[in-house]
C-alpha cells in the first residue's frame, strides 16, 4: 500500500513533503515494531538505548552527559531516567572521590543480562524490517539518510544546546 492510501490522502504538495511524511510514517511503524520486542523484557526503548550505550562503554561506565550525548532521542531529564533505572537494578552510579561532580553510571549484572538477552530478538526484528532489501539497497538507504542528516541546519538530537 502506498503512502497516499495509508494516510488516506489525495496527494502531496511536493515530493519533499511526500518524502518527509513517508519517512515519518515508516519511523513510527519501525518504532512500534521494536517497542513490542523490547517491552517483553520489562524495559522501554529509551532504557534499552541506555543499556546498549553503557554496554559499549565497558566497565568504566559513562557520566550522565556522556550518555545523553549518545542517545538516539533527546532526553531532557537524564537524571530522572537514570534514577528509575537504578531503582530497577539496571544500572549503578558511584560518585568519584577525586571529583564529586563525576558520577559514572555502569551496568549491573541485571542490566547486562537484559541487554545481552535482547541481542537476538532485536536482530530478528531488524531482519523482519530490512531483511527483504538487498545489500545495495541498504547501503543506498544508509547513504541517503546520512546525506539528509548532514544537510540539516540543526544536528539534533545528538547535539545539545
């Protein structure tokens, strides 16, 4: 089904409008698909993103702003998110004795276990969404999306004011 039919539209004013709406609609469907997988493990997609980032950081962990800067979505209250994740036993934070402003966040065993268990289901979800595309199509998609992001006047959400 085309986007016009999916949105029950007569048409679009420009190709750019159609492309923007197509991208937005596709992103919503992809997010819904991955959210169903992640929720089965008792966490949110945002929490999964934090767990994934911290796993990549290793045993040193990361401070709040370092995590925030690596998030896929803007996270206005990273402290509150980390508080909830700490209460759930997914992460642990420890004030530095040499610099009290530094509070590295690390994965707990529980957090590491969940993010590791999600590897295969997330991969399967990605295969369901993109597996029908050829390698060349995937590369073209990646390159096209990169070009769009690079030309945007504001580089969000990964850059913060």
